[in-house]
């Protein structure tokens, strides 16, 4: 719900591009962990690579290559333009997930 609000209501230079991208990695990670038995490391790496892949599709302008007209849905799912800062944000979210899961796992073992 937060992601939908961010993508539809915020048109700034921080919340939508930075916070939204940071949180979407957590959202995807949560979905993967909820529906698979992957370890947290494997799930986090998979989500990171998926996020990178989506960003690379933006870099090659996949919508234009496929001769598709951009729609609101495609822009929400694929984004609209490549940005190295997005790659950094995805990476920061990845390391945050690893840190949180490591702490959580150590806490549970005690």
C-alpha cells in the first residue's frame, strides 16, 4: 500500500525515486520469502539481481525496443529511465536486508 501511495502521490526528487526504490526491494524480498523456502541470503541476492535486471531493461529502453507504448502500468512496473542512483539504492536495501536478517537470526538463536 505504501508503494502505491508513493508511486501515485509523490512526484519529488527523494521520496519517490529513493525511498520508493528502497522499499520495493523489501517488498519483493518479503514476497519471495513468503512463497519460497529460499534462505534469506539467496532470496536477497535474487531480488537484488531482479532489481538490477529491471534497471538494465530501462537502460536499453526495452519499451522502445519492443515497440510498445508506455502506459501507467508499465511505468510503475518497469520505471521510465535508467539511473545509477537506483542501482545504489537497491544495493543499500540489499545490505540492509542482510543486516536485519543476520541480527534477527542471531536473536532467535539466543
